[in-house]
């Protein structure tokens, strides 16, 4: 009797699992659709990142120039900070495109 109950339980388990195995392929289609949808956002995001990098560069250049004209001694720190942030923004936009293969 116990053997018969185990068989019934195994068949019930297979019956419950098999529909989820059939629907697994729709998940792949969903992932492909999400990837395609995400790739449409990459170009605008990288363009916005480059624009923000340009604005940060202009603001940083103005601040460094004003400190230089006022005779401030920490121009190198300021220049490295603003230059590093601009470089980071430009490189991050390139890395995003490379990551998604565009």
C-alpha cells in the first residue's frame, strides 16, 4: 500500500511540475524582449552622460580659471577633481556601450 501511495505522489508531483516546464520557454522570450527594449535606451543614456560631462567640464574650467586668476594655491587639486569627474563621465558612457555590445 505504501508503494502505491508513493507512485501516486510521484505522478501528482510530475503533473504539477510539467506545466511549469512548458512555460519556461516564454521566460526566454521575455528576457529577449527586455534586452531589446533595454538596448533602445542605451544611446540616449550615453548621450545624456556625455552632455552632463560637458557641462561639468565647463563649470570646472570656469572654477579653475577663477581660482587661478585669484592667485589660489590649490589649483592642482581643483583641476584633478574636475578633470577626473569629466573623464569618469566620458569613460562611463563608453563602457556602457561596450557592455551592451553597441
